[in-house]
């Protein structure tokens, strides 16, 4: 009988530890209030004009599964912006996306795109922006719908570091890390 009790207690403790790690000490535990300090990230200013984006996608095993370079172009009419993205992957695949971003006076963001299920929501606060949305992958990529948490952090030189996690049924299946900068901004080493 004691083996069963210890097994149940052990399983409960393990579940509690996993929950605590996810809730308080992981990528998903971040909140916009964590980034009140630092340079101010206003998406109308930072996502404006031509932008270059370079990044990698890690698969479920943690290995790089894809590399990409993308050209973005963003324009704003008041608090409504349009960002056209053209991705070029190392596999030769090209992908286009057009976002409509609506910024409210309190910093909340509504994000819409043709391959996003419903509307994404987010917040700009201090030096960071978070977006949460559900993306429908293209058929050649499996056609799955994935939940995305997309964090962007403004650096002191004006570049943006982007880290996104993609989940299916709560399980991380991919992660993206990228940089975004104005097209005319030189690399630090140049």
C-alpha cells in the first residue's frame, strides 16, 4: 500500500514542479510588466518602412530545422499598420504574409493575417512586445494550427530580438529566434 501512496505523491509532486516551472520560470512565464524599464518600444516607430529580418527555426529536438532571411515593409495610418513580409528559406521555399496591426491607446495590439486563425492579441510595454496568436501552417508544412507566443525585445541600438515558441496541444514543437532592423541600419561590425 505504501508503494502506491508514494507513487501517487511522487507523481503529484512532479506535476506540481512542472507546473511551477512553466508558470514561474520559463519562456511562458514572462509578462509585459517585466519590461517596463529600458528603451521604449513603440511598434509604430520600430515597424515602419523597410526592415530586414534574419533568423533560424529550431525543431522539436532543439536542432536548427530552417534558416531564413525576410524583407518586411510596414506603413501606418494612425494606430493601424500594415506589415508585408517576404520570407526566403534556405530550402528555397518563399512565403508571404501581410499583417494588419491595430494599436490601442493602452498599448494592446490586435494582429490579423490571412494564415492567423481569428485575431491575435498582444501588448507593447516598455522595451518589449508580446503577441499571442494561432497560425495555420501551409499544406506543405503539414497544415497544422499552432499556438504561437511571440516576444520581441528592443535593444539599445534599435534592433529587435525576436523569440517565438510554437505549441501544439501545449507541447513546444518549434522555436524561432530572429533579429529585425531597419534595412538601412548597418551591422555593428561594419
